[in-house]
């Protein structure tokens, strides 16, 4: 046989041909993928944006009383846990739980027969010393006795008087009297019980008037003045607003928190406010004015600022209104409302709920059958 004239391709050439083929295949695949994405993007851009259902409200002016708010704790005008100075056995309990008592009333009596007997003995000795002193005074005037005898009689009378006072003090310690008028707490004491000195027997609280203690930041201190009107709200009485007045401002600022303690005083003749309650405090500061307001739900808070979506009127008869995002500057809040300082004007219609799926140009379906809360003084609701 004769050998072939042609030579076989070398291994290097075969590798080059294979790599070129793979490169061409990858180029075709990548190009196809890119063209597909471009076509899908163009198709998505050409697809109509689905309308979103939202609620809206128009920006309007409202009377606005500037407020400072805080959370306070109610405190009785006077309050004390009453206890005896001495130990003893209870003989009489003159009050029941929740009784209103007057200042000076005897609330609880300890056994004091021995002490009363000592008092009577001291009084008798003092009376005898008084007679002796009077006799000595007549005798010294007649120069019938020496000055030393008269001085002894006078000193003895004073000593007997001191003994009477001491005995009376011991008897008084066996009586627990109301130091001020107020309302007694829960009484669990019964006659026959032994009471140790210093052990609280009953609590006494003077509920009218009542105080609310709270703190405000030092930057707000300049707006506070004694006599300012304050309103109190409590969870126990959500439908009731209690009127109070700012009665005192602490003369120093707390060095740790940089807050200042403030006291408000409210009338409590019906006894609805109880010491220890929490109260939402609102202080009227400054003059009442007018502010543009919106429900707080209309504001979208972002790191780059606060925004709202304005409802733009439809361009054509068969078209829907659209959303347009706008930056605003917000001010103080009041209940469910927030004040708008800049960014929109009175009468502009703004989306109040349903903003999460909105962007510029999104068609809107306005359904105001159920509106978000927009109450300046909201009240808790229990279902």
C-alpha cells in the first residue's frame, strides 16, 4: 500500500478549533439571553401599571393648640403609712376600710390602763405640790419660812408638772390619731392583736387635691410656667379628661437625664384619681393658632426625608388619577394628626393609606368608605 500524501491535524490545531467552537456557542447563548432580557424589559415597560386602591384626604387648616406631652404618676396631696411609737395590744379599732376620717380622730387604741393610772397618780402629786407651793408663797411673804424652803417647794411643783406631761405623752402614744383628714386604706387589724412599734397599721391618703409628677426635657423648660393649663387622661377612665394646673417646677435639672421634674395639681372631689396611677399629661404651651394638618398615616418616613403621595387629576376623561410623590416638612403631632409646615398647600388631595405599592404615575382607585383615624384627641377603644 502507498502512504497517504495528507498529514493529520496536530493536537494543538484540534484544541484551537474546539475552543473557538465553544466560544462561538457561548457568545450565541449570552447574546440570546441579553436580547431576551431587553425584550422582556421593553414588554414590561409597555404593560399598563395596575391601579391601586387608596384612601385620600384634603389638606386643611385646623385650630391648633401647641402641646407638650409626658407620662406622669399621680400622688396624693398628703399620704402616710401610720404606725405606733410603742408596742401594745389593740383594744379598739374605730374605722373600717375606705373610711373618710378627720384630722385628730382616734383610729386605733392600745391597752393603756396602767398608763392612765400612772397619769392620775402624777396629776394628784402635781395638785398636792401646787397646794404646797401656794402655802409656801404665803409664808415667804410673811417671812415665816426661808427662801430655800420656798425654792424647794417651787422645784417640787415643776418636777410634778413634768411627770404629768410625761405620763400624758405615754398615754397619747397608745392612741393612733389621724395626722390629717383623708381616706383610710385597707384595715386588717382586729382587737386583741399585738402591734410592734413602727409596724404600719393603716395607710391614710388625702386625695383632694391630687398631684401628677412628670418630667420634661430641659430644652422645653422655657415654655413652662406655673399656672399653665394641663389635661390628664388615665387608662382607668378613658372617656374622661381631668383639668389640672402646673403648680411647681423643680429648681434643678437632673444631672443624669437632663430632665426637670414638674408637678401638676388637679381637683379630685369625686375620688376617681388614685395615687400611683399613670396619667397621660398634655400641657398647653404658647398661643392657639392654625396649622395645616393630615392624618399621620399619610406621611412616609424615610432616611432622606418625609414624603406624601399627592393625587394628580386624570389627564383624560377615561383615565384614572395618578400618584405623585412630594417631600414635606412635618411639625408637632396631636393625637392622630400631624402638622405640615412646608411642601404642600391647603386643598391638595393626599393619599392617607395604601402607599406601599405606589410610585410616581401609579393609577389610583379612591375608596374613602373607610378612612384612617384622624382624631385630635383619640380615646382608647375596647372591643
